[in-house]
C-alpha cells in the first residue's frame, strides 16, 4: 500500500517498461484486496502499470456487512471530488 501526496491510500502495480497505465476505480466499499489483486493481475497480464485508490480517505465509514453500511456509504458519494484524491 502506498500513500499519495494528498494522503490518500493507494495501490500501484508497476510493470517495468510500461508504456501505458490504467486506474481501477473501486466501488462504494473502497480499496480492499479485491481491487489490489485486480491491479496486480491486470499489470501481470498486460504489462501496464495499474493503480487503484481509496475513494473515502480519512472517513470513518461502516464496513460491508455492518448494519446500515450501504446507505451510510452511498450518502457520502456526492461529497467525492477529484481534489480530495
């Protein structure tokens, strides 16, 4: 796991000599092994550098499976802006 200059947690699967890159945008549940493994797999299969990031940096939100987790996470979606990342 890496941290972007903004403080946002991120994962970057670097491919040596990559001439292309891809950003994988996580779903409402945020950056987790599903997305880090996806980045690693895509980088290995394509030779691209592939990254993903935590869409809710610094937020204390309920996790998947907790009561009302979905509505709580969906409620903050309108607050997401590019400059927060």
